[in-house]
């Protein structure tokens, strides 16, 4: 145990050293004199509009694509009226708000927290896991312990509104997760910065009234989010189990690697679900993606999924095409 602690401590110190070195390096390196790309952001659902604005602002102020991804989804996490992400999220069937999040940077580094309670900004804890530990994923009480050690504050995340909804749900207590547009809405967000580098973030309270301990696709690298800076990035929303069973966003990125347009890549990843998982009609899944060239696309199973695109200074909500009409 002591050895492991020492190992972790040593690794953390080493990681912190590397981080500081990279921060010092970026502080002394001159900024690129020519702006090669206008930053661009794509994200899931209508709450993506506000997230995109924060993300673009962060990158306009010199933030990297990773900073932009984190800054964007933090807006959604902090909104108590958003009942599917961060504070105010619907609880599980026992009344606990448990959060999942992950982040991925252009070097292929990534961090994730699952089943995290009491912390409003799981994405920033995931970022710390990525930047300051030798690990990718921390879960449950270990993730909470790490968050507290990093200085995050413990908060009550169950708002009166979410508690009321949970109490209403308890009257019938249907444990089968009914995932449709009303009770889920992860934010997944992909950024491209001035240098053309790609990053992504994904954060959620998961399926409303889920079983205690249930973790969905959103914090799983390759399921809820995947980014390859040479190719593109993709994020997912909807019934996490379907996305997990097909490693959806990894698939989208691999299709893009084969030269497919992001739109086609999203369609083929949805078709993988349709062809492999017989219960697909009962659930929604939506993907959105952006490639290195700034081309984008989205697709979903049922009509109703939309995504926010910030491109060339315009922030627009777009209805995704769907497999079922
Ligand atoms: N994908 C999330 C989950 O299954 C939910 C959602 O996107 O709405 O946890």
C-alpha cells in the first residue's frame, strides 16, 4: 500500500513536473504569428449553443482546443436548470446524483471520471486526471477523494426541481431506463483551435433514475468521446448502453480515418447499432463529428436530436438527420 502510494505520489510529482515544464514552455514560446484556422466547435443539443460560445471565447483568448473543450461544457455543468448534466442533473433511482465525464487532448492523452458524486464540474476533475496523474479513469469514492485533494468543493447537486421529479418518478418506479429526449441530454463537444488541433469533452448525469452504480458511455474513451488529432473527433449522446456495445465514437473516427466524410461516418456508426442491436428502435442515439479539415456531420436513430455548430463566427442549432423518420 505504502509502495503504491509512493508510486502514485512519485508519478503525480513526475506528471506535475511534466505539466509545469509544458506550461513554462508554452509561456516562453512565441504565439504563432499567423492565425491558420478560425476556431470551430460542434456540440450536442440546444445547450451546446451556450457551451460553444464559452468555448470559442476561451480559444479566442489564447486557450488551446483542450481548454476550449473544458470551458465549453463547464457552462452546461454549472446550469442548475439543465437536468441532465452537472448540478441539477436527475438522480439515480435511489436519489443520488452521480456524474460521468471525460476529456481528450490532441496528443491522444485523456482523462475520465465515472460515478462521481458531490462535485459540480466532473469535466475539470477528468482534466486533472489527464494532466496530473498517470491514469486515465478514476471512479466513485476514489474519484471524489482525488477531486477533494485537488481542491474541488463538495456540494449538494440534487436541486429541489430534480428531487421533485425523482419523487414523482418513485410513484411508479419503473426501473427500465426509458431513454428519450426528455430524460437524457449529455453534452459532448469537439473543438478545433487556431492551430487546427482537435480536442473534445463529454459530461453527463447519465440516464435519469438509473440503477445506482450505473455508468454509461459518456466517460468511456471511444464510446462517448474519441479524438484523433490526425483524423477528427466524435461525441455521442443517447442510450449509453448501445454506444458502449458498439464503441460508437471510436468507430466514427475510424470511419473518418478511412476517408469517409464525418456525415457518412456518423451514419455508418448508427447503422452498426441498427444492424447489431435488435432493440435499437426503443432508444435514441445521436453522434456528431468533425474532421481535421473542419468538415462536420451528425446522425441519430430517432428524429429529435440536434446539435450546435460554431463556424465562421456563427453559432447555429441544426437538426440532425435520422435513420427512423
Ligand atoms: N449517453 C448518456 C448515458 O447513457 C445519456 C445521454 O446522452 O443522454 O449516460
